[in-house]
C-alpha cells in the first residue's frame, strides 16, 4: 500500500516521511500496525514523497464496525484489544533519536493554548468553544510524563477483519502527548458512528476499553483526567473540522467530504454544552 501527500492538508499533520518514521517506531514496539517497508523523498518517482507499507486485511468503515449485527459478540473484546494496543503504544517515550522531528510536549496548558491560538485566527466568533476553552484553562490536570500519542485513535482508523483487530492506521497526527489524550479522543461522541450509547468508540462500554488499557499499562485511569481530555477532544475536533472546511473554501480541495466537515464543529459545541453543564444536559439533547 502506497501513502503520499494529498494536495491540501490540515496544518498539524506530519509529512509522509515523518509518518513513516513514526510507523517504523510503533511497529518495532509491537503495536498492531501495517509493516512499514520503505520510503522515498524523490519527487521524480511518483511526483511527491511517499512510503510503502504492507497490505493488511480488514475494513476501517466506521458504521459497519459499530452497527453490523454480525460483529455484536466481538465488540467488547475488540474494545479491550484496542485498550491494550494503546498502552503498548505509550511505551514509546521521548527522547528518541529517530523521532527528533516531533516537537517537545509542553503539557495540558500548552495543548489548550495551541487550540486557543487556532481559534483566535478565525474571524467569526464561536462562543461555546470560547467557554469550553476557558473551562479547560481553569481545570488543567497535573501533567504526566509524555508518551507517543496517536492523536486520531478512533473508530474509523483501525482495521477489523471478522471481528478481529488487524491494524491501527493513519499516524499523520502523531506526537508527544499526555497518556490520557488518546483515551479522551477514542471516547469522544463524534466517533461513535450511530451508537451514541457505546461510549468507547461506538463499540462497547468504557469499562471494556479501560480494562484492556489498565491491564497492559499497569496504570489506573482517573475519571476526572479523562473528562478533561474528552472536553479537549471536542474542542480540538471542532477546530480540525473548521480547518477541513477551509481546505475546500480556501485551499482549493474539491472534495465533498472535506467541504461539509465544517458542520461537525457545531456537533462538538453541542456535546461540550452537555459535558460541561450536565445538570441541564437534557435540554440540549
């Protein structure tokens, strides 16, 4: 399978040669990923830098993974396996001579400041996002030692074949981050694909995902920290959704999915209201 740059992209994404280096590191750590084979920086070959990885069987389509009745019995075990894979990924920690291109991690405060800087560049006000950012700034968790974070660890970015996890895909947002960042992202409502009742990626209760992670990591998860990172996930997904729509409106990408992704920012704002005002959550539903 060949992977190369699209004509436009989200500012925080890695280049293909950097993504190849990340994939190589996590494959060596024993994470279930396609085997990276080789990379090439010469644009004369296919017109842009690229890398090639081994093909893996399975489908990443979110709605069949969450809704197909044939997968019903397999989903709790799938959630547990994903938790174990995430814990295995987090064994990759800085400093790493092969990953020096990844910026150092400044903790939760820096992560929130980065989102605020993105939002400040938008001309139209987003009051709910501003409110959520203020909440995050005043509820920062204690920093933990950084780990390698996938930063798009969700249903839709892993392959399932016959109910079995075969590979985790799409490492273009990877970077040093908080151990709970990917957990909050995986549980974000935006990635449940029609099964909003299943908080772990639309496939199971959180308990199955958490147990898999805790059994492999040896670390007990703190619900308050997960809540913070789930709020962060919704703010970040809203910002990315606006950046994706900009690829169509400003960057020239002619792709319907990219064009309409901007509406997902409003969905994130609704979820933020429910997360941060649980007493009145029923009024927002």
